[in-house]
């Protein structure tokens, strides 16, 4: 009888032992492996059809294609750093601006992939490069809803799955995701050298976008503007405030066990440091009822930017509206808000171009 009670007691204690002993030990001793909990790239829907965008309720015509570094003519100034790993194949979507798509629909025509690619550099439509958050892929419902909003605003939308996500090959790491950001940005620059290109990051994608745009700013080649939706300020605060960390928040040596090993393994996501180097205008969007990344982290990120006098705007959405972590795109005022911000970006870009003319352009008479 006593052995039965002892066995039952051990079984009852096992979940607590796993949660409070084994999980912290895994974070501390195997941080590279535990990065998977941050990236969540293995969380996916099986048997997804990436080729049929309309199946995912994309309103405009679009195409599925794959980016490989061998197809890119890399700008040395942007890519002179050692590569993190073997070059992956990146699953990518290109959604057309709504007016262009409507023109084809009215003619009862479907544009070919080559026609859609050529359209990137035609007419006046700017390009938004989208970096999604962790888990799932470019076909996720709330992401598709955002593509539709941006397409209806008459932008080209380029959305990639980072290495290891969706049908992209490879395994994610912070450095690897920055390389993937470079791949899609270089593609956009090569296909549409005369177009304005904006970067839009959501959740984890704000960490990718912030570091990537900071590195572009360091070499004097920033995009025309940056949008950060539901961002965090740094890895420590993101981990501390994430719902998954709730059982451990009062754990002794939380930083040393859960945060510092991840940072030593190459995962830092220090957006509050990166944002201080960004030279293009920044728009931050956050909902007060965000249950994944509390809006206070978005405020801290904005404060970090303001401390170095960055050109930054912050919009906070009331909790009663129910946008949570991933539904800000449902705000009716979002198109007008983004349009005004992009107009500010374009005005600033024109002003900057006038004040940075080359000596040959300056009238010396």
C-alpha cells in the first residue's frame, strides 16, 4: 500500500518537477535548443497550399515564388558580412495593389507570374515588405487580412517566411532571419529600383525589422519608412512578460537561467538599442489589450527612440476595441493613419534628397 502511495505521489509531483526543475535546466544548459521556444517555427498547419493565394482569402491577384540567394545580385555594401549558414530557399508571396488587380479582373484576365514581377517597377505603387511574428507562416489568417488592407491601399505587398517557417528551408536564428530580411529587401530593390520601399514588422518581426533597418541605416541605405506593430523593447522584457513565463517570474535568478543563456547563444533582439540608430521615420502601433506583448513594452521602445531624437510616432489603441496582439489591422482608421505617416516619410525623403545633393548638382554660379 505504501509503495502505491509513494508511486502516486511521485506521479503527482512529476508535472511540478518538470515545470520548475527540468524546464529551467533545459534553458540554462541547452539555450540553442531552447531558442525553438522563442521562434516556434515548428508550430504550423499541415498540408498548406502556398500556391493558391485566393484559397487563403487574398482579395487581389498575387503569386507564390521562392527566393534563393543564387538568384540575387547582392549589393556588396549590404552583404559583406559572413553568412550565418547555408543559404535557404525562402517561400514568398507578392500581392498586387488592388487597382492593378481590378484592372485585370475587369478584362477577365489573370496576370502571369512574370507580368506580376514586372509590375513591381511600373506606375506609382510603393512596396511594403512584411516580416511576420513567430509561429505559423505567411498564410495565417490575420496576416492575410493585413495583406488585403495594404493591397486595398494600393501597395505591393511582399511577405516572406523566414528560414524554417512554412515551406522555407533551413533553421531559424536571429542572424539567419536578418539575412532573410536582406534577401527580400534586395529583391525588392533590384526589381523596383525607383520605388519607395517600406518595412512592416509585427511582434517578433519587429525585432527583425528594427535590427535590419538599423544596419541599413548604419551604411546610409535605410528604407523610406518603418512600421512596428505590437513590438517589444528587448528580449529580457519580452520573455519576462510573455504568458509562457508566468510560472517562472518569481523564480530566483530568472535572468541568469532564462534570458542570459539565450543571449549568449546569439538571440538578443535588442530593439531598444537598434532603434536608436534608425534614420528613417518610424511608426509604432500597439493595442492596450495586447495579451502577448504588453503595450508598456511598446512605450519603452518609443522612449528609447525618443532619447536619441528619432523621428517616431506612436499610436495606442484602446483596450475596449479588442484588437489584442494581432488585429490592429481591423481598425477603421488604420489606412488613413498609415497614409499620413507614409506621406510624412516621402516629404522627409524629398527634403533630405534636396539637402544632400552631390557637388555636381549644386549651382556654384
